[in-house]
C-alpha cells in the first residue's frame, strides 16, 4: 500500500514537471502563442501605465467585459500606482516589462535580475501580487534574459501579432486589419498602452476589433489563462 502511494506521488510530481515544461514556464523559452480548442486569445499592452491611454483602454475593456494582460515598466508603475491598482482590481493580469526598459541587451544576468526584482517589488507593494510573466523589451531574448527568467521563475512571453501601434504612421484601421488578417486560436496580440507618438490609435482600434473578434467566436483571456488552456 505504502509502495503504491509512493508511485502515485512520484507520478504526480512527474506530471507537474511535464506540464510546466509544456507551457514553457520557468525554462526561459519564449512563448509566442498557445494552441487551444476554445479559440482563446490574449490582448496584451506594453510600456504603461500611461496617465491617459491606460485608463482609456481599461474603460473600453470594462465595457466589453474583456480581461487583458499589461506588461508594465517599473518606472511607470512607480509614477502611476493608482492605475496599476485599478488594473489589478478589475481582474487584468500584470506582467513584468523591466524597471527602465533601457539597454536591456547590454545587461548581464545580474542586471536583468535587478530590473525584474525592482519592478516586481513595486507591483507587489501596490497590488500584493507577484507577476509571473516577463516580456523582455523589444522582444529580445538574450542568454542573460533567459538565465534571469529561469532564476526568477518567470515565463518569457512574446507575441504572435505585432500591431506596430507605436509607429506614427499606423492608423486604427491598420491595427484592426493586421489583427483580423493574422488572428488564430492561441494568438497573443501585442499593443501598447504607452506610446510616444502624438495620438495613440490603440484605444480606437481595440474598441473596433473586440466586437469583430467576438463575432468570429474568439474568447479573450489573460496570458496566464491562455498558456494553461488546453
Ligand atoms: Zn516595451
């Protein structure tokens, strides 16, 4: 009997390890999409929080009953704690996008760990949660980034569709067309809630694209929900 119990525990541990490897968590491998039978997709927003655009995007998501994932920069979290708090309270997922977003490619493992830790502490102090997802700035995945992600037990999340919404020439129609022509079950869509261009087209684009995607049967989930869906 005791022997059977031992085998059962061993099998459970083995299953957990296999599942973790299957979704890429903690092994430093970048996840760009995650196939699933439910037509689940994930909207993601990088570089915020921004004092105007993030709030505008949260309002649109709330109106449509959609949960998204925000990869926030530590410096901006520090500047706008009330927005990060709102994101968390409204059920959106918050990921780590480093503290400064600068020169990440130049940093060694320790430098990346420091950027992640600082941001993690800031988010934790405001929302009492520890982010589990890491999106490296510019989608870089250097050896140092990979090692830091493993050390800090983060899943590295990239994207399937890049809306290029930060470019001055990109219109809301471009964003919608790009998403609608490239979408498939398991897609991770990259948008930005902080852009340095004059007038962000992102809020208008997501206002238009959410109903179109719903009509086609897609379900919006957070990235953690997506990578754990079968
Ligand atoms: Zn970024």
